[in-house]
C-alpha cells in the first residue's frame, strides 16, 4: 500500500488520539475551548484539537470518511500543482480547514466557559465537499446501504448542519461541519473556477430515473 499523505494524517491522528485517551491531561491541554483561547491567547488549540478524538467511534468515523475522500482531493492537488507543491497544498488545505471551520464557533462561544469540542470534523467535512465538487454524481453511501449522488447528499447535509447549528441543542459542533464544507467548496473553486461549470453541467444531466 502506498503511504499517501492522507494515510500519514490518519496514522498520526490515530496515534495522537490514542495517546490522549491514555493521558486525560493532554486532552485538557489541547481541547478546543473558545473561552480559554479568548482569555489566554492559546490559539494552537484551534489546530491541535483536530488531532484528538473523543473515543474510538468518533475517530473511526472521521478517519474512515477522510480516507475515501482525502485520496480524491490529494490526487487533485497533485494534478493541479505537481507532486511536491500538491503535497504541501493538500496539507495546507486540511490544516486550514480544521482551523477555519472552528472560527464561527469560537466567535459564538468565546464567552461560554462550559463549551468544549475536539476532532477533525472541519477538515473531514472540507475534504468530503471538495470531493463532491470534483465528482458530483459519484454515490456516497451511508453505512454502505443508503446511497445518493454526492451533490444531493451534500445539499441535505448542509441544510441539516445549518439547522442543527442554529439550534445548538446537542454536543456536536455542527457549525464546524457546515463551515468546513463551505471552505472545501471555496478552495476547489478558487483553484479552478471552471469546476463550477463542470459541476453545473454534471448535475443538469442527472436524472433519478
């Protein structure tokens, strides 16, 4: 198996998460806590909290999703920039997505000492939606059973994430999902605006029957 950057990120995230489960003080040190960041200027939490997950299920879901969609976006970056620059571009894309996806949550929760979050949801969401722009008609399957073209499932997910983010009635950072997705879409269209035309032409030709 080729050791792609996608796979390296997954291995690194898994190792850091495992270490964090064994060392709760490590989690406390790098947990995404807008209140602490605001008062202490501890901005590294934006990034490093993306490499820590709550438990095995949380880690497995994020990294399983990232593996399948990350390889698509990684290959696209290689094609767009060349092997070396493409590697750096994909790494920057993933890390920036983790940070930028959390900025709206930071602004909303910086005066709330009880709010905390962790995980790579912003980076994963950005990767999924970048892939959807590149391949809008490719099926995405939920639990390997219920499958829909990426652009349809993507629109449903965006609407759900926006709605749940407004409600803010659970312990999931839906805003990170939503803004990570927006970041992923924006990056692909900035790199190659003609992808917007390709995306539109593809979904125009789609028919359920």
